[in-house]
């Protein structure tokens, strides 16, 4: 592919907010553009330095006689995000930085109290909303993140008070520490893949670029039944093909055995 200047972009925050958090029980977004649920709270303005993401991993090497490297393995990977929250009177910011249980507001006076404690950080869903060149949306989803470092807080006459935090993103059961979704360029068609769980636990719909493929979701659960796979029609005759291109809105059906 030739050099393409239009593929070069900056990453600005969405005007509605750049960093959002929610309890880990909230619905996790799986695309770049669908609306976040009411569980998500905006953390307001972030400093002009924006957000930095650091992926560091350590590897081990095995060498053969003579010094040739014949095998490499990844020992660990750290996936962290750093940003400075500058709305320091925002209750949701305070609860995110110090923990929900450590921030309270007096119902009469309106006074805010923060109890700073040494305790395990709370784990939350973090969503970072960006706008790339041409207004294209990019969404970074941290399904399990926790603030593992807070830098020095400076109080002076000239600088905004800021909470400079490091969020560590923990891997899920598939080893994925975070997801990045980028909206397709103008003119791209989308299809919606819906999951009919027949009374089982809910599975979020997926928005798929036309001609792309759906992603196999986690298996749903249903009291008293065993999940029997995903099928292409409600008669549960043909197993759904996860490699088949999606060219129209599609419903996938769950099968249950008692």
C-alpha cells in the first residue's frame, strides 16, 4: 500500500467527554459509535497532555549451541493508560480516584468529604472516546481497569489542580487487556447482529461492517438448561458459521438442552 496522508491523524476527545467509567456490571461496548448506557459517568476535562498508553512486555530467549536464538516467549505484559483529570470538584472524578466508599456529600450543607485510605484500588470499566481526522470515532475499551498509581498533587497559584493517574488494564479470559474500535470511513455500510437467547442471559448486539464477520460472544446461561450452541435459524437446524460474511441484519439463535 502506498503512503496515504489521510491515514495520519491526531486523537482529540469527543466534545461530550473523553474518559468515562462504569461499574464492571455495566454493559461493555463492542463498537466505536453506539451510545453508552446510563451506568457510565464522564470524568470531565483531561489535561492538554491527553491520554498515553504504554504496552511493555518482557521476553525470554532460548539459544542453541553457537548462539542462535531458536525460541522467544513473552513472560509478562503491562498495559497502562495515563492521564490527568482536572475537574477536581467533580464527584465522579473523586469517587474514581479515591473509591466510591471514600467520597461522600453532606445532604444538608452540600460539603464534600474525601477519606484518603491505603486500600486495594477499585476495578472499573474505562472507556476513552476519541475523534480522529475527518470526524471518525475511535473508542478504547478497558474492560477491567484500576488506578494503580497517583502522582503528586500540586496546589499553587498558576496551575490547575490535577489528579495524574495510571490505570492498569487487566487481561480478560482471552488474554485481551483492552479493545480499540474505529469507525469506518464515510460510505461504509453496517449490519446489526442480534442474539436471540430464548430466555437466557442477555448478549449485546454487534455492529459489523457489511461483508465482515460477527464475533462469537461468551456463552449465555439459563437456569435449568445447558447451552447447546448458536444456530442460524429459529428451527435450530444449521449451526451458525462465524466465518461467513455478514451482508444483512442477522439474528443468531441460542439452543438449550434440559
